[in-house]
C-alpha cells in the first residue's frame, strides 16, 4: 500500500531497504510509538542518512513492536528542523556510544523517505548551497592576506575546511554571522560537548582552540567582518572553544576597539552564562545580543547535563542583567524528545519565562546518544510531545519567538 508507513533497515554494507510488512516506529523518551502521517515531513534534501551500528531496527508487526532483521536507520536533519521522534532500535550489549549527532526517526511513506520532524524556522542564509563552494579556498587566502598572522583567522580557516563550520565560513564569504572563537577553557563539562570528550567516550567532531586570542586579534577580525558583511554578526562562543565569558577582559577590550571603528552590525555571545561577573563586563562593553545554552529550567536536571562549576542561579542572574541592559536574549534549548516536553519541564519553563521574559527560544536537536542521555536523566513518561510542548510555550508567552537560528536585529 502506497500510503503505508514502512520501517527501514540497512544491511552490513549500508544499503537501505524498506520492510513492507512492518510499520514504521519512532521513539519518544524510552517509549516506542507507531508513526502517523501527521508526525512526518518529507526528508529535507540536505538531510543525511546514517545506520546505527549494533542496533536492530524496531518495527510494528501483528500488533506488537518487534526487532527487525537489519540495522536501524536514522536521519540527521539540517538546521531549521526540529525532530519529534528518535529512531527506534534494540541495542546490542556490545554497542558503543553513538557519535555526537541528532538522531531522528526516518521511514518510507508514499514512496518517499520521511522524517519525524517539524519545520520550525525559515532562514535561507543557512541553506547548504551557500557553503563549501569551489571559491571558498580562494576567499580564505584573501582574508589571510588581509589579516596576516591572525590566529583566529587560521583557526576558522581550519574549521571551514575540515569541519565545514558555517559560521566560520561566513568570515571568508564576508556575510552574515561569523564565529570568533576566544576561549580554550570552560566552566562546564557537558555530556554532549562537541569540542572536548573523554578519550573513552565518543570522539568530538571538532577540536578546541589551544590559545587565547589577544584583544587586538579579536578586534581585527570583528572590524574586518562588520565593515564588509551585509547583516553582519560576530559571535563569541563557537563549537571549537570553551566558555567565551572566561576571556571577558580580552573580549571587552576588543568590543571597545571595534565600536571605536565601526557602529555597523551586531556583536553576539553564545554562552552558558554561568560566569556572571564576566557576562556583566561584556554586556557593559557594548554587547548587542546573547544566546544562552540551556537544557532545562529545572536546576537538578540542568546540572545532570552541564556538570558545571557554577549554579543555574548564576545563569539566571546573567540573563536578568542582560535583559535589564536591553540586550536581546535568546535561549539555545538543547532538545531531546521525551525530556524537554515533559509536563514537569514545561511547568519549570513557565516559571522561568515569567521571571525572565527572554525574546527568543532557539530549539536545537541535541547531538547525543539517546540511551546515554536517558540513563542520566530521571525517568518520567509524562510527556506532551514536541508539537504540544512548543504550542504551550507560545501560548504562555505570545511575544516569544520560537525558531532555530540567531536572527539579525535589524531594528536594534
């Protein structure tokens, strides 16, 4: 039947097959669900497919969830899409922790691949066609010539070519949001840190910078980008670094140098906001926007993920100070279906937003092995589902923007 939702499997060579006799299944938290048409969108053109080693796919046959004779398949979605269901699988006892990706359930429906996801933000700037172009290496050489011996330029060139980081590439394309890494150290030990993982864990997809850029190096990159780029943003706090506010002195001095030269563009920090002293200094130096990485408004659950050297109360203090100083504040909500959409989490978020009315929540699919994640978090099967959770947030705070990207503050 063409309208049937069929499970997918892969063989040992990575070839993908549908299983017509088994209905497609997704996972929320630790529970399996038969996927329905309203759960699905056509797989985005720029999505990737991955098989999950030592994990048998789960399908629904003859009234029950059963393991299938093949590996589970997962979709890795581009930015702008929020997953609603995880892949359903049965893990082998010898299975190792999965690499750091945002795994999404994928099935065959109407003769096409479909993912269990929502389209949650429209922003043409992050379409893959704009990146990794044949001219990129030439543009890198141009900026290296314009800013010789600048270690930040060398770092983001490496990020552009080896890890295909989009904000790194924007420096060389002279446009939009540009990443400016500043800090080799961090004050948290996140489960899903993408720049530093224990050797026995999954490998980090990026490596962290090993130097502390000077104020002059930071300012030179900032002035260069904001002077050239349409809708230019410079952002401290990238995937290849730790916590930028720990380098507050250099960042503050750089911001003052930048603003003494140009008033163009937007200065942003991506931060865990746990070092309030540093955040206050950076805000006072002339920060325009702040995006705070966060997974939960519940203090205990927050600490289970961040394992931080600061308290969640310090994060609130930083956000409160930034809001009071008219800084645009977004939350970078690390999202795992079956966790963030719990009723208890929603209640905590309502209290948080009532106290701290931030302007935006950017929902980001958490790149982490779901089994490892739920082994750390307390069990709770009272979840709403992603759609209901996001609708409830918007209903509670109608002025709140819910999306996936940092937006240029045209009127700021």
